[in-house]
């Protein structure tokens, strides 16, 4: 969210909590200790937000935001694979160079992220091939 908004992480965290307090966002269930909350928009607001984006955002801005989200997801998927490689391997060296938010410390943490993200990843893949 911070990269998409172009704001600092503390500012974005505060804004997300404020939006949740107002009922515009909900935290996804199943948050592991120490994990950042993942937020969802209530279903009843999704059509309204889609219309607002269509009316007020330039198509290029929406495309850029989607591309950033896709790039982040791909990097996380690469991190999931890399964390299972042997220590010192080229993949693990590359993994260590990534920002903390884009890597996993253990294969178990990567597996937990994959499990939490499974539905969204499958939905994204379906949209990509549709």
C-alpha cells in the first residue's frame, strides 16, 4: 500500500486504520502474530469504488498501479521459491538483497503467505488468461 500510495509506511498504516475505523476497510481474518494486516474492501463498496476510479482516475494511472501490484506479487512468488534453495545459492543471495517486505525468512513463512494469498493468486491468474 505504501508503494502504491507514494507515502511513508507509518502514514499508510495510520490511514488504513482510520479507513477501517470508518468501515471502508476490513482486516482479513487469519492474521499471524507479527504480520501486517491485509485489508479488504466490503463487497457493497466495490462497485462504487470501481465507478469512482473509472470517473476520476486516468487509465494509465490505474494500469501503473496494477503493474506495481503485479510486480510485487511476482517478487514475493520468487522469494517463496528462493527461500527453499540451499544457503549460499544464487537465489538465496538475490533473496537477501531484496527489501524486507519482499522476502521470507523461512520456508514456513513463505508457505503461510502462499496459503493466505492462494485465493487472490488464483483469481489473478484467471483474470490474466481471460
